[in-house]
């Protein structure tokens, strides 16, 4: 028997013949002893496999008591040192191949995840661009309508001035020689009906008033317009969903963007929202939802957001 003392008094029972062969192959004594002990002193191949599997263990080379009191006969001739070294290299190569295959598999999984994430980002960008394009189209349309109304008011004013001058001079009124087009006039009248109605003018006056009341804080006015556009748009698109028709006035976000501003809630109330529960909520009953009015409000708000000259030409 041969032994070596350590602090923890761990005893490793090994086959001395196998231990000597492992040492001849270049393995440290402590590592060889642990491998034989934990692999059951079966043979060199089992011990080498154990070393390969545990070569990164922190205590693999820690010395322990070695009891070489196992002297079992090997059932087959021992392999030469060169054969065992070849075997070690083969096992190491197999382990490295398995590791490389696992790394490739993980890299494929990571690549799939990157592709999926990239597709989601691309879809989100396309969705945002599509929404932005729709908003731009609606904004341009609203601007054109506002400009058209402004030009019509100017034209009417010019015509009225001409008529007044002719009256003062005692001249007969001008007679238009252009043939009337009843169908065209009816269509135009229907198109302008919403914008010339008292309700539409009241909507515009709400927005003008809000801008006038806070003319020194353009950023706050723009935030209020954007928030109001969201509220009326949600109801117009989802009139049956109650959560879009009920607004908590004390909500911090609502207060910051709309409620605290002088005249901030006037447009909502004009669209049919009523104060309930002691003024804690603004609520639009389902039977009072006017989609046409909400759409008109949305169009006016978009014009107020995008047109810096919005409201400069007041009615009357």
C-alpha cells in the first residue's frame, strides 16, 4: 500500500497497475487517482473518459490519500502508451465535435430569433409608415378644405363690396350670364353643408378659443389638440365601446393635456359628452353618438394642428 496525506483526509482506492500506466501517459498523480477511484478501477478507457468529462472540475488535481490496495487482473492485455494516447486524442476529438455541433445548433437558433425580431421590427415600421401616410393625406385634405372656405369667404366679401359700390352709385346689380348647373350646385351644397352648419362653426370657435386662451404656450395647445383628436377618433371608430365614451376628468394625463386648459373640454361637450357623477366624468351616451359630428370635429382638429393660419378668418 502507498498513500499521501492531505488536509481533508479523502481516501482514493486505486488499482496500482492502472495508476502507473496513467502516470506513464503523462496524467498527474492526483488526477489519475481520482479518475480510477470514481470510475470504479475498471480499465484505462473508463478512467480517461472520466478525466475528459471532469477536466474542468476545480479540485481534480487536489491531492488525497491514495490506497493502492486494489490489484485486480485486467481481462485483456493492456494497451500501449501510444495506443492510449491515440484513444485520448480520439475521445477529445469526439467531445470537441459534439461541442461544435451544439454551438452550431445554438447559433442557428439565435439566427432564427434575430430573423423573427427583425421581421417584427420591419412590420412595425411599415405599420407606422402606413399610419403616417394616412394622417398626411387626411391633413392635406383638411388644409385644402380650410383654404377653400377661406377663398370663398374672400370671394363673397369682394362680391358684396362690388354690389355695395354699385348700389351707392345707383347702378343696377350685376347679372351673372353663366348658366346655372343645378346638379353641381346641389352636390356642392351637400359637401359644404357640414362645414357651413352652426355646429361646424361652433367646433372651429372652440379650437380658436383654446388657441387664443393659451397663445403663449403653443406646445400645450398642440398637445391638447392631439389628445382631443384621439378621444373623438376612438369614439368615431368604436361607438359601442363604453371605455372610449367615458373620460375620468381627474385622470392626471387628461388634466395635464386637456383638463387644466381654459376651454379644454368645450369641444368634447359640443360633441355630446356630458358631465356625470358630480362632474367626475365626461360621458357620451350611446344614443347621442353622432358619427358625422365626430368626424367633422376630427377634421377641424387636424386642420388646427397642421395649419398655422387656422382660425385667422373668423366667420361673420
